[in-house]
C-alpha cells in the first residue's frame, strides 16, 4: 500500500472511530463534574449500532430530500475531515481544496440538515432549521476569518501548508492575532456543535432546542448517520483548533514511529480541548435565543480584529 493510500485509510478510520469516542468522553466528563454517574464513554457507539439495526419511520409528507439529507450530512463531514491534517502534517485530500472547500463542505452538510428538518412539514423541524441557519449566518464568517488569519501568515489556504508553517520557528502562539483567532474559533466550535451556551444537546424542550429539533422526524439508519455525522463534524472543528494553533508532535513523515508519536500528541491535545469544552458547558448556562447572536457577533469581531491586525502589524 502506498503512503498516500495508507494516510487516507488511517485518517478515515480515525474519523469514523474516534468521533463517537470524543462525544462519549464529553458526556461522561460533564456528568462527573456534575456529581452524576453519566453514560460510559462508549455509549455513543452503542447508540449508533442500535439505530443502524432499527427500522425507519418516514413521514408521508417527506420527499427525496428527507432520505438524501443524512447521507449528504455524513459524507460532507467525512470529506471535510479528510482535508484537515490530523496525525501528520499532510492531509489525504489537501490537493482537492483548502479552507474554502472545508467551509463549503460544512455549509453543504448544514444546508441539507436544515432541508431535512423542513421537509416533513413538522413545526419543530421548521423552527430548528430556521434557528440553525440564523446561527450559521454569523458563525460561518467568523470561522472563515479566523482561519484566514493563520492562512495569511502561512501564505497559503491549503491546510497542510498552514500546519507546516505553524511548526516553523516564526510561529508564535502568544501573538495577539493568534490568540484572538483562537478565541473566535473556539466560540464557533461551541456554536457549530450545538453546545452550551448556544444550544443544549441533551434537551428536548421545544422552546430551546435547535439541532435536536431538526432530527425529531429521523429514526433508524437515517438517525445513525445524522448523529455520526455530527460527531465527525465536532472532531473536525476540534482538530482545526489543536493542529492549527498547537501543532506539537505532528508526524513529518510516514514512518511508524513518527505516526505513533503524532497520534499520541494528537490524542493528548484533543483531550485537553474536550476538557475545556466540558468546563465551559458546566460553568455556564444556556443563553436565551435572542442573546445567542450577541455571542456569535463577539466571535466575528474577534476574528475581524485578528485579521485586521495581520495587515496592520506585519
């Protein structure tokens, strides 16, 4: 097996296998901080397996959009993950697009997720889709500006080149523009993955849910793909944070020793970010819906300041 094929298989396996584990760890750690027993870290695997074995119930008002949306959400998240370096500095699909392709794939998955919520003509689905697109209208520009800040310093929009540039001696993590971009991207992570204070993934209250409202009509295999795709998207955004701003220990070649050290470093940094997410969720309450744009606007302002400071203080 060639090196490129091996990287492709390895990263695909990591995306498919590691994404549910990260979601399970966040749920378990959050429960522990709240003095609850909580579900085991492998509970998400059990849930996905259970959904895959169950039959589906499809609304009589649903069209082909409802059936195709889970596959688009899952595949778009997986392809986006293959464009982001995880264990090594080279992403398997880096030649097929950079930052714009990554943001476009994530937007495509969100678009079909919203369409899937609207298609069965459910009142809750339409409400969740409307809220999701409102949040996306502010979160996506902040995501692009935050990544463009680092891309300008690297001289390329290719994520593999960006990660390689951040490993160089000229990179400074405590540079003000990098701190601002990191803060903006972390807020976007909370919004894009539907976490507190933007959304509560554990609630099913009609007046507060956003992401869960779009999934109410899904069941069986479709629900498994939706949940799996959401976990992969969360892992992709966390990987952006840890590998763009903390690229410590990434493998520079495809040797087993380098890949092993790169995997250990990646898992350690990923656990750190997951722990910070748990602390933020535990220490804060969910914002009221009309206050969520204020938080996302703060992320947009932080990302804009980071980008402008790149031009002002070169």
